[in-house]
C-alpha cells in the first residue's frame, strides 16, 4: 500500500528515523499508527518460545506495513524491525481513517492490497506444509517471482539463505544443503554466492 507522501504529511504524518535492527513496534503492542517507508527496509516477524524467527514479510521504500490491526482494533500479531537504517512516515490511526473517508478511492486500494496479502499468505502456507524442503523452497521462489511480476527465466533472489529459512520455517543448514542439491539438478543457479531462479 502506498499513499502519496504529501497527503500523509498534510494530514499530520511525522517522519522518524530507525537504526538497523531497531524495533518499530513489538508483537502485542496496540496498533495506533499507519507506517509507510520513505527509505530503507523493514522486516515483520514472529518468534516462537524457542526464539526461532518466522518472517512474515520484508517491506521496502514506498510500501506500508502492519495495517490490518488498524481496522479491527487488535494488537500487532508480529513485531517490526528495521532491516536497514530507514526512515518511516507515521500517521495516527484516527487521521488515516479520516483520509479514507475523505478519499474513497483509497479504500479500494486498501481492499485490493489486503486481498493480495491474504492470497500471498495462503499460497505461502500451502508451501510450508510440504514435508519436502525442496518443495518449500521452490514454492517460495515461485511466489517471489509472481509477487514481483518477474518474467525472466532466471532472476537474482535478494534474500540470504537465513532469510529464506526464516520465511519457510526450515533450519538454515537444511536450506543450504537443499539449494546445493537443487543447483546440481539444474533447478536453480548459484553465481558468486547469489541465488538465481
């Protein structure tokens, strides 16, 4: 989701800088703001009782994150951390709701964005339930290309092996071993330690 920066500022949004790895909000915090990235990357993730990370999404410049609880008066189901140094526009929940009343065309943009995210989550969950690591990884790679509308035969995957593991619920050692096997089978390529699919 992206709302014009000038519109956000007009309605009272403030710009805040975060250092890499700094928390923007915690799981369980009350949702009081709409967040839109001016520069940098943000990771939303959950931790289980053993401290294992599960990445819900990585968001980049121009994208928003963490909006669903705004509309249902719930707490954040995941935390958000700065993946890089970043600058984020924060707009109060009340002001966002007023903008949506004032500009009804933005309501459809929100609905479409939510529908897209629900679809992506459903597709990702379908891959996660597979017991075969290569199927989980392939599903993740295919989803990445589809979500980003990438049609080239081979594209660079901008995630580390650890991030892939955290997205699909595998140990990083399993991801490394499986990707190596997939490379031998010519299903992926590795060039200068970068993964291509």
